[in-house]
């Protein structure tokens, strides 16, 4: 059974690992530290996306509205908006696309500024996410020093992706963006990526490597791999590569 091999891979990793895998067709589950809280890194951008899409569906925001980047929201790290002219007329939909597909931190901050941090946290509670918190803007290291941070756990990611999976009409755009995101060096790297359909979001900080989402194989397979306190960050990458290949080989068509 692949479960034993997964445990071996986890035990060999010097750092903290959370892994939750669920066959969404059969209900079969593998769980390891699924309720442990981890720094969310860029996986927090998924509940931010759902908050925006739900606000648009309720008529509180318009995705086609131009949202000029505010200087306070321009930050480093992932993304390209920080390098572009502020004259570019990005819409909220453009920012959502860059937030997910390029993990753009500036676009993420712009969306948070539009929908509100409290609204994102209220949406997390509404969705039933118990450990997921948006405590700071992207790249706000001063807030982080004060103990304000963004967190999640494997179970919360499962709850959220199951909601997306079970409501494909409502979250058509979310699925589209998650399937076309461009960071594929973790769970899917060693698979047949040309054929694999994978709706997911990655995240990384110092000592942290995450990948969460749904692999569409013989059955839809949800995977949340969260890590923290990695002694060597390449170990987190290697763990993700090997776990992804293990699951792919078990459930591929």
C-alpha cells in the first residue's frame, strides 16, 4: 500500500510535515498531522480568491472594475506587477489571475485592500476553516515580527477544495485559475505533466514548502502537503516530488 511508503518519506524528512490525501470518489483517506497549524505562505491566496469571487457573485464588487495599484500594496517576492508601470489598467480579474497563476504578492495585496482582511477571515469561518487566518498583507515582515501571520492546516485546505470541487459552476473561474497556475515544481514535477490536470496552489517561505490541490487522475485525488521548520529546504522539494509521484502512480488512469 502506498500509505507505508508515504510514512517512510515523511519520517526521513527533517522538519515538520502535514499530509492529507483523499480520494474524492471513494472517500479513502491518508492523514498525517492534518490539523497541525502551518504558516500558510501563498496557499492563503485560495481563500482570498474565493472571498473575491463570492463578493462578485453577491454584487459587492465587479471583477471587470479597474483597480489601480496603490503604492502601499507594491511589494517584492513573487510576481511581476511590482516591475510594471502603474499606468497599466488592471482589473480585479487581472489581479486574481496574477495572484493565482503567478502568485503575485502585489496583486494579492490589491485584492485584500478591495475586499478587506476582516472579510477574508469571515469567509474562512463561513467555509468552516478552523485554523486558516489572514493576519497580515503579503511581505509585511514588520507585522510578522509582531506575531501577526497567515496560517492554515491540511484539513482546512481539504474543506476548501472539496467546496470548490462540489460547486464547479459557482467556482468555474477558481478551477480555471488553479489549473493553469505556473508553479509546478513540487507535487507534479515527476508526473506526466503534459497530461496531468492539477488544480492547485503552491507556497514557500524560509523552511516552508507547500502544495495543495486536486489531481484529476482515475479519480479526483485531493492532496495537501504542508511543511515547516525544514532543516534543508531541498528536502521539502524532494518530499513533494516523491509524494506526488507516489500518488500519481497509484491513481493514474
